[in-house]
C-alpha cells in the first residue's frame, strides 16, 4: 500500500507576508490582545473589499489586502496549535476557548471573503478554513460545543451586518455588549441577536436522524472511503523478548456527495487525514519465559468522531461506507527459530447526525473505529505460548 502524504508537511506550511512575521508581532505582547487586533484589521479589510465591488482597480488592491489578513490568520491559528514547551499543551483553549467568540468571528470572516478572477483559487483561504475547523474540533472535544454553536450563530449575523455597510473603524474587543466601548455597542446590539429557533418561527422540517429522507429536494448520496497505514516497530530485547511499539494508526478519509449539498456556512471537507492513538499498543512485550501476552496475541481498538459536513435541515441524505484494511508483518530469529510478528487492522464507520435547530442545520459525522490484532506465528512462536504449539499465519495453533 502506498503511504499517504504525511500530515506534517501541511501542518508546518506557512504563508509569506510582506510585513513582520506573526512570531515577531506576538513576541513580548499579550497574545489575546494581539489576536483581537488581528481580527479587527481583518474585519476592516473584508468591509473594504465589499465596498470596492464596483471598481476593478480598487477591488484588486482590496483582495490583496484581504489575502494578507487570511495568511496572518492561518499562521496565528497554526501558532496556537503548537505545544507550549513549558506546559506541553497547545494554546488553543487559552486563545480561542471560553465563550468561543474569537474562533466564531474568525470563521465568519473567512467565509465572508469572496474573491474574483485568478484569486478565486488562492490556497490560503481553504488552508485557513481547514485550520479553523481543526481548532473547532479541539474546542468541541474540550466540552465547549454548545458555546461554539452559540457564538457561531451570533457572530455570523453580526459580521454580515457590518461588512455589508461602508467600512468602519475597527472596534477592539468586538464581543457581546459586556465591556464593549460605547461607540460600538449599538452595532453589537443590532447584530448579535440570536436567530429564531424552529419552534419560534413555527416551521418543522423533515425528521432528522441517522436515516434521513423525505426532503423536497433531491436525495444526496454521501459516500466515504477510508484507508489506513500501520507502521509498528519491532525490537528484539534481552533474553529474546520481542518488543512491539505502535503509537497510532494513520487514517485517510475521502468523501463524495452526489448531487452536491447546498452551500452552508461550514464547507464540505472532501479529504481528511487523522491519527488514531493506540495507547494499548505503544509498548507490548512478548516474553517467552512468562508466556505473555496469552496466546502470543494482543488486540486493541481506537476510535475518533470526525466532522464530515453541515447538512441543511430540508436536505435528504443517504450514506455509504467502504474501507481498505491494512496488514503488516516482520520476521526475526528467536532462539534460532524463525518467528513472524503479524499486525492487521479493520476499519469501520458509523454515521451520526447531530441536530442544530438554532442554525437550521445538522452536523453529519462519522465515528471511525479501527480494530487491531497483533500476533506471533512461525516455528519460533511455540516458545511464547503455554501449549508449546507454533501458531500459523492466522494465529491458530498448528500441528508440528
């Protein structure tokens, strides 16, 4: 199986900027304050971009300025995901947690950028949205999902109201009315209102659950294909002990939707790469004197909930899943006998649909499960089991 491109090459990629680097700007400064200023400048440039739609010359300059802000936003989010050497933790919760307003504002700004001509395919916007998606996933895993949904709903409406008018001087600390400068409070109160819920407007969409259908439009077929890569390490320790190490499984998800889903605030992620940690297999010692693990075999399971798409309330969806399950083996000599370590993985996917009535959408997700088996086979495997019978390729005892 060909190895998928490593995630690290994407994670370490940055964007060149004509001004000072993000690290230089944040060095010695309060990072939260610097992030708010970055968002203020970004919002101002988005508003100017909207105002220049009638002039080709002005529009080109505004697009260049907006893309510079997009690049800085990307680099800031990447910087927040790096681990602090002092604590060993990322700075995501410190910079984007709490009420989740900053990441909600970041997403709303990125999604409001509309480019023309050759700049429509600029990678910086898609890469920045991908970083934003990663940060949102971290916040949801930290238990801030409800705060994030509320902030996204509020800031989406607020920013649409602001960027549709003439550019305004950015107001530092664009938040809910608490503590906002007096000059900005009227704009905040006008824009940061909750959208009506389904019950308030009295419209009920089709039933939403794991098996969804009955919408007025076409039925959308969501197909997900997964592949995986396992790269265990095998060492021969003292007294011919075999030491297996497998930290994680590298999983690749590719998704197709036919016909395409209607456009929503959260774009469809067609290709994702993720690591599934496997703590139970980080260090496994096959000990021939203790005959452990029993039967010279060990198993483990790893899983992760992955966001796939934001589905409008009225859309009808069918889902399908396919996978390619990898295997791996390596031969060593133990006591002069050939011994083979085998590893196999089976991928499974279960779709879930989480309703978000306040946004009139549902989050389509998939719980990816990887079940792993590792076992010894060959003549030397007899040294590691109680019955002294060598194991065959399937892990079952074979007659000598």
